[in-house]
């Protein structure tokens, strides 16, 4: 399957968080690629990744990072594709540092930020962006949301029983 | 011009902030609609808006709100389209309340959050989502980013002179 | 016993917190109902719940939610009954996100917010609202407060001994 | 008109904030009394106020205070009536101190907390508590909410025109 | 030994924290009394305690409390003696709530606040207040500080060895 | 009049805040000295000040500072006298930096911290410490508190009229 | 004079803050260069700047930026020279966002962070780094610190007079 | 090997954090000394340390401390050498107190602050300062950064495989 979503993270220690993005994309039948790209330790690699993504057919980039989290914003500065940022929870500041570093971008370079450790939602948001133009993806997003509704109602029934 | 971006806000007092989204979309030649929809004061109107947006050709919704900012998240729960949330700055908590209320969405219902008062970036992000599928929009986004580069370099020259 | 307090929560994972509300109501001999209603995953169910509560004899609604906690505020927008909000503690932001999302409601739509994870107090507050009009409930609230006094004094005696 | 809501504040400098509670109660045709009671400067007066309120026919107490805001919680400890707390905005901490001092009450002594400077909502919340038992008040609350809806829709129309 | 320092706490669950104050006072040979006094659950007991402390020979009161921590401030409002407040660490807000509730007192009613869970320092501070007038206590405080110096220097030597 | 309270501040820009301490001491008939001592710019002067204060008859030191506010804690490390710290409000962090730098002292070196910009209370607290041993000062403190009570009651009467 | 310190900032709107760095360097007789380099708007320019600085004789880089402030950290990732970061104050988050984005760098890529808007100290810190190897610069740094001491003592004398 | 970096910490409980600075310096072949110096418990020792460091050949001081962390700033006030501050994580405030106490220094006395618990980066930053004048150290810093790049690329390859 052709990858249309690129998932990157600043360190492989972010993998347990970030693979939730991969998992939901798989569940929704969307092709993705996943790798480690560090803004600070591999700046050249980051440049290349950001500059070449569109040419490879990528339509959305999901980037996760923690602390002084520069990866999502720097990738956003190097591409015209939409970039979704996942603030990874940190030990001392619980991810507030990651959140502020990702969401408070200056005018001209937006990053679509999701919740701290919200990689699953990042994947889903990528799917929704694709779904705005690919009706089959949109249908699968709606079906997924419907399944959430059913699950909650099931639990409500149990609880009320 | 057919509106493909829907801009809504919780109160008309958010207009000075939110019209920045409209302005950049205009600059990029993208059709949009703009109105007031309050999650708390007009919940039925919000339901209708969210449910009917896609049918009207809307591909991305930009929603701004302040304080206990429920509009972006509630609209996201009612549509399969991507929703961009703009946390509007507040008097006592400077928009940290708006930011947390918008970005910390539960798994299953993402909101693409931008900076506090970052409506311009919300518009630009919407354009980038469209641009992933509409090559002409993508080109205009790149040209806009190029203009930012030129502007910064001009200022650098002045300063160095 | 006729339910006069409705206890709802955004997810069944909130149950360990929210059942404290049920427990104190039971202790005070007040009828209640308890179920799961998710603002984001079951918006229609939430509408119905909020619109029909009063007709069923409910006089106060206690709503608990965490993160971008929209349930209490949205229910408050859909009913004229008083709504008590319980901010549930979250993993990354310890419930500050929940607190701000619940307490910072805009003019016109109040939510009576209690402490983070303060479900017991939510139940007690509901009882106090009823007690303002039902003298027997008021008496039981006073007796409960009296029992707290006795307990503290007992501990003081032990400590001083 | 018989006062059923008691509005108190820690200092007369809180009056510009707290009179919003009085104003909305007037608008809704609900009798109220309003005075200054300081937990720290007039503790005896506070005791008397809290102990005698119910006997005077008061059914809800609205208490506003800023900084180390002890008034709402101390009054709540001295009465079985529901107490609504209004965290007043402060100069250095913007009311976060007031908010935490009011909302984080220990088990057994709830305070129904509203937004920072949210006195209008405090008044409205008091009305909703009364309305749960007084149908005419409930009707007026609903009419007020309806007027908010109409106002928003009017602004939406203007904006869309 | 005549008690000159009164140690009180809002709940016996604060004892593990607050007994550090007792321990250092013992170490410095200063008489103290220790008990539970809850501002919210035993307001009358608190009144009596604060009003009678001076008559019993108490010269400083150390009061510990957590969350909406009203005990130190309320006791300070009821006595002319200096009151030292110990913000007890809390589960959701780590004691920031306790700190703000204790330190942000209004003009006229100071509370001498120490670090979160800083009961040892509260005891020491009480000793320093006494020491300003009782030379033998002052000497013991200096000797204690000298012992800290020696201990640090011992550790430095070990580390450098 | 013999100075028994020493008021120091890190910079003369803190004077508008810190003179409130002097004013209340004057009002209470307590002798004080006031000067500028910077922990960072005049460390030697600070050493001398702290070491010699007691010999001059000083019984309490009030120290105000902003930002990385080291003056109160460093003075406390150099004397056995009680030190009261006043966190001065700052431009970017509103005094939260000052507060944390002053209140979070390690075991062994307490600083009696008052509210941000709470210099008046610092003066009053110093008076209360003196009053624990000087009955006339204690009486004047009580009279001052009584005057606050009267003032609040006067305002209450006006408001109720 | 040969520039040994490079001062850069993310936007020319940071100039009023950042020129304090230039001013103190001038005062200390240290050559510097100053320009605008935006991590987000001119990423290529930033690469070139960081890669070529050492070759031009630069020994320390001072970089100021606000919000999601990526400039200092990204430059640090591209050079082996020490980088000093100045968090510029922002409108909604007062520079806490800038501070966290600059100081919370991951292991391997340090940024020497100074106070919010602390550009003067950034310049001084650069001078101190040079001074560790250039005795004349060290002497001028000491003379500057001495002048601060004299100034404070002069103010103390005035105040005490 | 001649020590050119001095590593100090406020308490030996900071050693597990601070030895990361020593470790990286060793790895880079840079001589260092390491000991305990407490601003609060051994102020005289701190004076001596700061005043004599340069004479011993020290070119940079790395100082770690937690809570009201005065060590880095006080040392900086007593020497003309650059001082790097490491905010040590604390139990109640997670090191935000340490960070603010270290980074928010007043004009004239900079401290080069790194991340909370960022001792490794403090060591590396010291090396970079030396490297600006010692070409061999600079080369080893670049080699270290290169090794980080290689490591990340290795992990990327594994992940992509």
C-alpha cells in the first residue's frame, strides 16, 4: 500500500507513544511510513525528509517529540504539507514543555497540535484530512466514530443494568 | 467562489481574532464562509452546522473559542471533517484555559490545535490540508512561505547595513 | 426511590472516581441514577439525556469528565437544571485541563465546579441543593457534617492522649 | 421581595465584580441581599452570617473573594445551605490563587465554584438551584437562555449578511 | 516543659508531614503541643483554639493544611500571635493549591509560609522567633546550623577523597 | 527609637513595594532600619549585614526581592534571626519566580514568606513576632486588627443601607 | 573590531529586546555581529549561518526567539560553538513558552538559557565565556560587576541618609 | 589532568543527577573537580570556592541545586567566570522552582541555565565553551555530536527495516 502519511519521531524512546498513530492508520486501511528523524541530532536528515516527503506521495506528516520539541515545527518550516505535532509527555514538566514548543508556532508556519501523548488522535486527524478528499477514507472514519458510540452505549447499558 | 473552509467562532467578540483566518484564505484565493456558532448558547445551531458542513462542500472547519472552549471539540464530535481549533486569549488565564479545553481531546475525537490567538495559522493550515490534494493551492502556499523568507531576508539586510 | 440526582460521566474509566458521588447520596438517602454519557462519542445521547432529565424528576445533574472535559458544560447548555461538574484527574496535566475546561464557562451557562476528583463533594453539594427545599435532606446533611466534627475531635483526642 | 439568595464578598473592592450576581438575580425577579463579610477581618461577623442565613429564608449563598480566598469555604463549613464561590481576579496571580483556594475544598465541605470573576454565572446558578423547585423561576431561566440563543443568532445573521 | 509552640493540622493524615515540626522542636529543647484542628470540619474548635492559645503561653502557632488550606489563615485572623503555615502536598496539584491558599493572604492578616511539606523548617522558624528573645534558644539554633555546615563539609570531604 | 526590625531589598526599584513594611511598622510604633542590600551585586555587603544585624539589636529581618530572589534565603543562611521574605512581582512571571525562589528553601534554612508584593503583611508579621514577647506591641497589633474589623463593618453598613 | 559574538534573533520585532546584548558587548569592548535569522521562515539561512559562524571567527552565538522558540536549539544542533538562548516575552504566555522551548533541550544539544527578555545578561555571559580565555575581557567583566556594586552602595547611602 | 571545569552541587543527594556532567567531561577528555558546596548550609565555603576557582585554573563552573536553588546565582555573583546552572528536579514542584530560581537572574549576573536535571548538557556546554578556544576540545565535541547522529540513523534503519 502506498504510504500517504509519514510518521516521524525525535527519538526511538517515543515509539511506544507514536505507534498508536500507526495502529489507527492500519485499522483505517491507510498506508504510512514510520521512522526516527531528530531535529537536533540529525538536522540534515530532517531537511531531506521534509523536502522529499511530498515527492514520495506523502500528504500529511505526523511528528512526535518531547521537551524542547522542535521537530514538528522545523519540518513544517521545510514543507508545504500539513504537519501534525504530538507533544510527548516528559519526566519533569509532564509534556507542558513539549506542548508549548509545538503549539505556539509563529504566524506563517502552523503545526496541527493534538493532546499530550495523543498519537492515536494524530493518526485519526491525518485520516480525516485524507477523508476530506477520499470518500472511502471518510466513510471508514465515520464507521470508526460510530464504533466508539456503540462501545459507549454498551458500557452505559452494562452500568445501568 | 465555492466555500471549502468553514470559519466559526463562539462569540462575535472573537471576530477581531478570527478574521485573520479569513484574511489569509482570501490572500490564498480559497473560498470560505464565516459565522457565529455558540456551543453553549446555540447548541442546536451547532449540531446543524456540524452535520451539514460536508454536504455544502466544506472540507475543513476552523473553530475559535475562549475559556471553557467547547466549540471545536463538539463540532469535531459531530463531523468526520478535520476541525482546526483556535484557542482565543482570555482575560484571567491568558488563553491557557482555552488551549487546554481545545487540545486535550480524548482518543477518537482529534482537534488540530494552533497557537493562542493563532487564527492566521489556522487559515494557513486549512490551506495546507487543501493543498495536499489541490496542486494550485499547494503552489500558493509555497509562494506565501517564500514571501516570508524574502521579507525576513530584507529585514536582515536592513539590519546588517 | 425516585431519582432526583442524575450522575453521568464521560467514560466508564471515570467510574472509580464518580461512584463516590453515588455513595454519599446513598448514605444520605437520596435517590439517584448513574450512567455513561460521552459528549464527544455520543453527542446525540447527551442531547437526549440533558433534554429529558427534568421530565424524569431529576433536580440536579452531576457530570464528571477529564481532559478537554466538555460534558458538564454541554449538558448545562441543554438544560435549565443546575449542573455540578467534577474535573477528573488526568495523566499528563493532573486534572488542571479538566478543571479549566469545566470551571471557565462563559456568561450565561454556569457549571458548579468542585475539586479535582471531588465526586464525593459533588454528591454532597447536590444534597445541599435539595436540602434548601427539603427539610429532611437538610437535616441529614447537617447530621453528616456533625459526624465529621465528631470524627475529627476523636482523632484530636487520640493524638493529644 | 423576600431575599432567597445571599450575596457576600470579602471586601468592598470586590463589588464591581460581585454586583453582576445581583444584576442577573434582579433581571430574573429573585430577591437577594448583598453585603460585605470578611473571613479574615470580621470572622465573628462571618460566623453569625453563616449560622443565621437559613433562618432568614436564604436558600443559596453566593460568596466572592480573591487571593487566599477563604470566605466561600468557611461559610460552607458553617451552614448546610449550598454555597457558590466566585474566585475574584487578583493582580499577581490573575485569580488562579483565588480559584485554587475556593475549588480545592476537602471531602465533606463542597463549594460550587464558577469561573474567575464569574459573578453573573454565580447568580444564574443560584437561580437554577431555586428553579429546580420553583417552576416560575425555572421558566425565567429558560427564557433567559432562549434570549442568549436569539442574540447569538442575530449576530450570526449580521455577520453572514 | 511548658509548651510555647502550638502545632495544629487540618487532618490526621497530615501527621507524617507535620511531626517533622515537633521533632526539630524536641531536638532544640522547645516545649510544644500538637493536635488536629480542622477549619472546615471543626470551625468552633478552631475558634476556641486560636482565641485561647496565647492565654496558655503559646507564642507561635504552626498550622499545616492541604488543598483549599484555610486553617493557617483563619487561625491568623483570630489571634495576634504569629502563625506559620505549612502547605501540605496534594495528590492532584502537588501542593500548589495549598501554597497559594496559605501564602496569598490579604493585607492585615499575614501567614508566615514555608515550603511545601516544609514542616521541619516551620519548627525551626518558630525556634528562631523564640530565639530572638530567648538567648539560649538562639544559641541552640546556631548550634543546629553549625551542625548542618559540618555535615555538608563531611560529605564534601568524602566526595573529594 | 531603637530599630528592632531590619528592612532590606535587592534593588531600590523595590522601594515602592517595600516601604509598605516601613509604613505599618511606623503606624505600630516599632523602630526599623531600611536599606538596599543586593545578594548578587553586593554579596560582601549582604554578608556583613546579616552577620551584624543581631548585634545592632535587630530581632527580625524583612527582605524583599524579585525574580531569582536570593536575598531572603541567603540572609537566612547567615543569621539565626527569623527572616521574612517578600516576593516582589516581576514583569514576565508576575512574581511566581520570586515566590518559588523564596518559599522553597531546603530543610534547615526557613524563610517566612508572605504574599507576592505583601510587604505590609511582612511588617505586620514582624510586629506579631515582637508582640509575642512585648505585650504593648501585641496590644497595638490587636488594635490594628480591630480597626480592620470596624472598617469592614462600616463598609458593610454603607452597602446595606 | 573583529566580531567574536554573533547575535541573531527570529524576527526584527525582537530587536528592542536583543539590542541590550549588543549594547553591553559594546560597553565591554567586544566585537559582535547582529542580524535576523528565522528558524521557521529562513531555515536555509539558519543552516548557513550556524555552519559558517566558527569560520568567521565567532566564538559564541546569542540567539533570541519567542513562542515556539526553535532558533537557539536548532543553531546549537548545527554548530559546536556554545549557544546562548534568550527567551523573548510573548503576549499570551509571557515567555514561559519561549523559556520551555529553549531550556528543555534533549541530551547532547545544550543551550545556555538566560532569563525571559534577559538579553543584557546573554551579552554579559558571552563576555564571561571569552573572559575565561582573554584576560583583558575578564578584567573588564570584573570592572563592570564592580560598577554594579558601587551603584547599589550609592543607592543604599541615599536611602539611609 | 588539570581541572578546567568545577562541578559543585548543593547537597550530595544531587550526586546521581550531577555525575552525568562529570561523565561526559571524562568522555571528552576534560579535567574537572567535583564537590559539595551549599549556598545555605556552608555560605563561607561557597564564598571561598567561588573566589578561588579561577586561581586554580578553573574556566567554567557547573552548579546544580534544587528548590530555592541559590547556589548557581550566588557563585555567579562572586566570580567573573561563566557559571552553568542545573535545576535539579524536586518532589513537589518537579523542578519548576529550581528552574525559576536559577534562570531568572537579574541584569548583571547571568547564569547559563540548562534543562531540569540536564547535567549531561551542562558538562557538554562547558566543553563547548572550552572548545571555542581549544581546537582539540572542539573537535571532540563535534565527534560526539557526530556519534549522536550515527546512533539516531542506526535506530532509524532498524525501525524502517
